[in-house]
C-alpha cells in the first residue's frame, strides 16, 4: 500500500533544495532569461528576412519558451541521478522508505519553479521585443494542454532517469542524442506539420511535439490549419502519453533498481 | 534475545571483466547480530565489510544464501526494513552545499516521513549532542570536513532507526570529533532498549573500546566472532613482542619463520618497529637471527600484553592496511 503522507513529505523535501537554491544563487536569472532570447532572435530575424508571416515568429517564441522544460527534463531530472550517485546521495535515497517516483517528482516540482520563470520570461520578452500579438481561443484548453504536456514530459524524464540508476556517464550520450534532434522533429521553431504526416506521427512520441502544436493552435487564433491534428485529438493522445510514461517510469525504476542490486551497479561510482 | 541481523551461507560475487574470474566479495558467511548490541566488523581494505553492509542496507542482493534484517528478508521485504534502518559512511559527501546543516538534515528526515515539528526537535537535540549547534544555520559548503562528517552521523540518527550501519564513521577525523561520535554511539545503544549498531572500522582501539562483539573478516570470510575480551584470550597463549630495529632488507622474511603467526612492520626514519605474534618465546631467537642475517640490528625488544590487533595479526597474518 502506498503511504501518501510519507511520499508527499519526500516530494516536498526533495523539491526544497531546488527552490531555495534558485533564491540563494540568483545568477541563473541572467543565464536563463537573457541567453535563450538570443537563440530565439536568430530564428525570428531569419523569418523576418524571408518575409514570413509574423505568427511564425510567435511559433519560435513559444517553442523557445517550451525548450526550458525539455532541457530541464533531460539534464536536471533524468541525468540528475548520475550526479546524485557521484556525491553519494543516491544510495541514501534508495535506502529510504519513500518511492523513487517521489524523489523524481520532488526534483520535477522544484525544477518547474525556475524553469517556469525562464519559460514565462522568454515568452513575455519575446512577444514584447518582436511585437507579436496573441489571441487565446480557449484559456482552459490551453492550461489543460500545458499541464498534460508537463505530466507526460516529466513522466518520460522519469523513465530516462531509470537508466541512470544502472549506467553512468554512458547514458549521458543518450541525453545528448535526444537533445538536438528533438528540437528538429518536435518542431520547436516551426509547425511540425511541415515534416509530413509520418514523421510528425513518429515525433509525437515525445509529448512536447503535440503539446507545442496544440498550444500554437490555441494561442494564435486562426492558425488551426497549420496544426498537425485537431486540439481535441492531441489532448486525448497527451493523456495517453502521460499515463503510459508515468506508469512506464514506475515499472522501469523498479526493474532497473532490482537489476542494479543484482549486478552491484546501483551505487557504483565513477562509471 | 532476537537477532537484528542473520546471515546464513551468504555469498556475494561480482562479475570480473573479460580476462578476470568472478570476484568473490563474501564467501559463505554465517553471522548473527543481536538486538541491542554494538557489533563491530574489523577487516582490511577489500575484506568485504562494505559489501556486507550494502546487502544489509538493502542496496545490494546476495548472490546466494539467506539474509534477514530485523526479521525481514532483504530480498523480498526490503520495504519493511527501510523505515527502520539508516546508514552512515565515512568520508561521505551527501547533501547539498547550498543548504544549511539544519535544512539538509530536515530534507533527509522527510524521506522517512518524519513530521517537521518532530524532525526539527530531534535535529536541535542531535546538533547539540554532536557539538554542532553553532553551525546549524551555516551552509554545508562552508563547514569543515570534520563538521560535515558529524552532520552525516546526525543524519543517520535523526530518523531514530532501530538498526544503524556505521561504515568507518570516524575515518580521517581528529581525536575530538572521533570521541564525540564514539561517545554518542555508545550512549545511543546503551541507554535505549533494543537499538542496534553495526560498525565497521579500521581502528582496533575503536573496536576494542566500543563493541560488545567483533567479527574479524578477511577475503570475504569471517575468521572469528566474539567479544574483544574473549578474542584476546585466544592470543594470550601466544607470545607478543615489539622489536625496534635498524632498517634491513626483507621484512617479509619474518613471516616465513616457523612459529610466527603474524607480524606488522612500521618504518620510522632509520628505524623499524615490528610487532610479532609467535607461538612461543623461543621463536624470538630465530627472528633476531633472521634480522641480523638481513643486515638489521635489534635495538630494543619488549614483551607486551595482547590486544585486538594481535588477534587480527594471528588470524589474518598481516596488519590492517
């Protein structure tokens, strides 16, 4: 039986260092607010030079904002177990009675705080600097899509983190392999529909693909024709992805932990 | 009295690489640790101490054999064991440098579901006991190694475990820090009913002073297990000597002398200090002869009372390092 009280305390406990850390080392504000704007500006000026409709710049800004969550999932959650193993925290987490999902949920919750600051500031400053107007067709649907995307995305991150339970720096390459290609196939800077049906369908395994596509349709009214699938369909698929990834993460974490205990690699450092 | 730990025919091996055979870290071990006992594991590097502790702490599975902790099987019932145990390792760097000592301890207490009010009260008491109260609000990255190690020991006790594993908790610490930790461990076991501590150490004096019983482990096998007093009785029939000599070529040759059960050598400038456990005093004549033959000269010779170190020398044949 799940001890909810214990696991809730564990979530808060693990979220605490991330939240408090972001106040104690405010230098991240500079790096996480201004530097992402440079990447977005490159695409925005490119679209401007081509004479593309201004909504394309809006697509880039939204993609740039959501990049924060993607990077957070890859490096501050999935790969975090590698660092925890190196400093000796991982064995203390694994020896404690709480669920491993609680540790990861705590990391996610703590990470979402400063990641959201980055995402919101990127969105606000980007729209302001490039003078892009938005028209939200359904705020409730937008919130639903946003939170479903985060659930599914962080569920996927939890699944990745199970690999770091067993392997070390080797899996690092996997995170690198995912980082750049996903910018492309998930359509961070352009409507994913441009890649064609089958590539878009394949890319939809990564929740941010459909999440971004649905949010673009909801934030920029009149751009539904540029959407890959209708928003209602994308919401259903995002629900499925969230359930599959979160359940899959639970199974994968249990499996990898047992394998690690058997092979003796669970707490092995300097891998 | 119940056993807090029971190991039966416990074996743990690790896969070697392509050219190596499997490494046997624990070889068919039988061991009982009683509830309410302060139990010591004494052995050189690579003896299997940490492997054993990791199995007991549910971080590693046995390759074969049966292990129970607090009456639960480590393989199938780890979830029942975890709320009741904790572990501290020497030289550990756990926690987050950005957090204060108090915040770090609170964070780890949350992983055991301890309500914040109780956790804070325990943290304050323990910080006082470990002479860290003035560092409670200092960031962990600003405190010294010794203070950090004491904080780690506090982390182990803050969850009020029934069984604690202390893997070389005083490793590299100064005399005062070590004494503070040892005093607390002793009080914790003695003053509370049914609390058990399993401690591994390199320091013979620590094991002798602290432990109710000690198991001597080497190359994955338990060579002896008894109270320090009874273990020492085993060597009281033997002759234990310390010799101070000038430098000579081949210290290992002493180990080949018939009747020498174990020895250690320590170089101090131009001189060597050798401790020998021999079957009988007459062996000494040959020892002196061998030293002279290798170009050494005996400066002093003392017959000494046997210690736990001599038990170790007798059983293992060499010193701890």
